[in-house]
């Protein structure tokens, strides 16, 4: 019986999530218990790939990512992996029938981060699709328990939410991306001369996506609505802080939400969710 190893694998994904993301961990706590391990597993998979391209500067990133991709494919096919994060992820993929295309699109975006890119609008959209929107779709497949009708009905809002989250991340991390990693995701924008007008264009896109995503959150099953809504509230609060900064300020500092503020958001979101006021 593999049950002990599967349990250890799930715990490893949980540890990775809690170690890397306080906000995401809080959101998962508001999900129904039957969905939590699956979402931890998805986050663990995404985080390992992201760490390869963002953090492992003293190693051959391309080779590491290639091996990770190969090991992932084998894990899904064989329904086991000695990498506990991939073992937990393959269980979710196989149980909820997550499409292979979503995983491939995600890893394609990670590969884009291995090389310096000049982002055209088309490349920008492709990167956001793979790095954020498909992750939202993986989670959606879990939230609707594989129900294809619900999945199709909520697919567009889920993609909008993933896109909004990613663009907020781009603005939050723009200093580190530009100065430390030599990355500029925004097409046709010179970050050396980043202007208020250019920042406003990006912010207007994000606002529209947040508004479109809220419909989908309200239509989610009750088992997942509270957790997703908390993530929405957190990112919306972070976005509001970013909006108050000038373009020069966000190029020189990383905007954060304090842990105390996160817990206040969690409490407020819990009350709204509990009394169906979302």
C-alpha cells in the first residue's frame, strides 16, 4: 500500500505552500477540507518550477527544468514519483482529469523565463495564459469536482482572476524582475522611464479583470467560494496599495501587505463568506 507515502507527499506540498506563501496558505484554509490537499499539490508543483527559473542562479536552470518536465510526465503516466511534490501533483491530475495541455502551457511559460524576452502583446498574453490563467483552471477543475458543465461556465472568470493576480504580481515585483532578473513583461514599455500614464493603463486592465472575475467567484460551489474570495480580497488590497504609489516608487520598493493586515482581511472575508454577502 502506498497510502503512507501519498500522505507524506501531501504534507510536503503543504509545507512548500506554507513556506513560500502566507496569503495562499490562508486562502486554502477557507476551502472545504476535501479540496485542500489538491490545491496544496498544485501550488507545490507550480512553486518548484518557478523556483528553478527564478532562484537557482548557480545551477543549470535549463537542465533542471527539462528534468522536472520529464519527471512530471513520467509521474502522471506511471501514477507515482519519488519526488513527493510530483507524486502529490500526479494524484490530482489523474483524479480530477486535469488536461495535459494546461500543464504544458504552464511549463512553456517557465521556459520563457529562462531567456531574456522582448515581450510583444502576443507573447505577453501567451505568458500570462501559461503562468497564471492555466493554474487557475487547474484549481477550478478541483473546485467543480471535475464537472465539465460548471468548468466551462466558470472558465472565463477563472482566467480573468488568474490574469489579474499575475499582473498585480508584475507590478509588485517590477523592481526585482527588472534590476535583478533583467525581465520586463510589459510590452512596449521602457521601465527605465516608466511613467504614471503607462502604470495607469496596466491598472485599468487589472481593474476590469477583477470586476469580471468577481462574478465567477460568486458562482463557485460553497466549498471553494470562501477561499477564492479571500485570495481575491488580498490581491485587491495589494492592488489598491500599488495604485497609490507613483511609477517611480514601485520601481524602487516592493509593496507588501503586513501579516496583521492579512489576518484582518481573512477575518472580514470569513464573515462575508459565512453570511453569503460576497
